[in-house]
């Protein structure tokens, strides 16, 4: 895999893998086929129906570390 700058990495096109809306959280999974980078965004729901702060995780399948 080619080494990317931060700006190039942020511009990678991501395909939607899965979206789950739960009672307390929303999960959004996206991935890039060329680089095999996966992105998961978890957003908590507030009691009033609004949304809280999101957490984002980047990972490579079969790798131990998450970023």
C-alpha cells in the first residue's frame, strides 16, 4: 500500500458497509476497497432525541491496533 499524507488519507472515498440505529447509539461502518481501511463512527442518542458526541475508529482488518 502506498504511503499517504493526512490530507490524502482524509480524501479517500469510503463505501457504506453497514448502518445500525439502536435505542441508545447509531453505528456507521464505511470502508475503502483499495486500501482496506475501515471506519466506524458511533454516535450516542440523547434522551430528548438529539445526538451526542461521536467517536470515530479507523482500523485494518486482521490488525490488532485501532486508530
